[in-house]
């Protein structure tokens, strides 16, 4: 069987998902406005699109969820998951919960950031450490999103009417980034994104399946990644009970 060469970067993630991409009867072939930044019959510039996405969220309350999953049939290679939930009020306050898992074990970490700094808390141990503030890429979890918007030959599958218009971008063609290629007998890839005219990515979903047949038999790796804006606008961010009273810390330090 002929092999298909596919490059796999060190952090290989794509999206899966339970995200809807438009209601029946809303698709149309033409748009009355300008396409989103970085989009021209497809994604021409993923970086421009993601920067526009970040700008569209500046000063806006956001409820954001991401998921990442790796499933492997390769002996000794664990299955892994990572889920994040982020709440930010648009005024500099952020709360994030990250849950990572490996073959049945989970680890939970929370962050609380206000403007230039904050705290990181591990509930299992009770440990709390100070952390620096976050920029737009970390705040809106866009590093992986950008890589996978750049990793496919997307086309505009539909334009949905509304205010603003929504562009549905889809692909079944995986475009390997630079790197050493991997020999694989079968590669299946499917990804979709929903983007508003101003560049806001409201949902992204993709799945990559790589099948190899070698002397160890048939080995399968499945990578999936999802990005979803659950809410924008009035998002309240409550101060967690584990956040230290910094005023008390200052009083003790000052004696």
C-alpha cells in the first residue's frame, strides 16, 4: 500500500467536537460585506485571522472552553486529555481551570489573574503560587487554534446571514507544517471553523486520524481539539476562596 507522508509537529492537536456549525436554511452563496481578516475563499493568513479574533474579544466578557484528546493504540503510549474553562470579565480579571488526564488519572489546576498578576492553585495539594499576568494569546488560548487554522486547506463552505454574518470554513485536507514527515498508510482529517465578519472565531472543531501498519501490526493515533466561545458579553468572574488576602500579606510583611 502506498504511504502518505504527513508531518507531525511536537504538539500535535486538532479539534473534535460537539459544536454546531449553523442552522438549516441559513446558508447562502454570497456575502454583502467584507470577508474576515485573513480569509479569501478560505484561510489565507491564519495569523491575521487570530489577531483579529483577539482584538474582537478585547474588553469583552468571555466564557471559553477548549478540549484536547489523544488516543493511541501504540503500546506504552498513554491516552491523554486536557480541558480548560476560562472566564474573563473584559476588565482584566481572569479565572481558569485546567484538567489534564493520562490513562485514568486527572490533575486539576486553577488560575486567578487580575491585570498584571495573580495566583495558581492546585486543589489536590492546597499549594498556591504567584503568577504573572497574561497577554492576549494566553488569555484567549489562541496558540493551538492558530496552528490548526494554518494546518488545512480551508474553503468557505457557507455564509450565514445575521448581525454579524458568520463564515463557515471547512477542510478535509491536512497541510503539514515544517518538520520531519511521518510515514502513514491512512490519514483522515476533518476540520471546521465558524468565524464572524470581524474575525471572531466562535467555534473550531477538527479531528486527525493516523493509521500505520508496520512489524508491530496496525497502530492508530487519533488527535482531537475543540475551541468554543460559550458566551460573550456579561460574564461575571467571582474571586475564588483559595485566593490569598494580599492586604494581610502586606501587613504581616511590614510588621
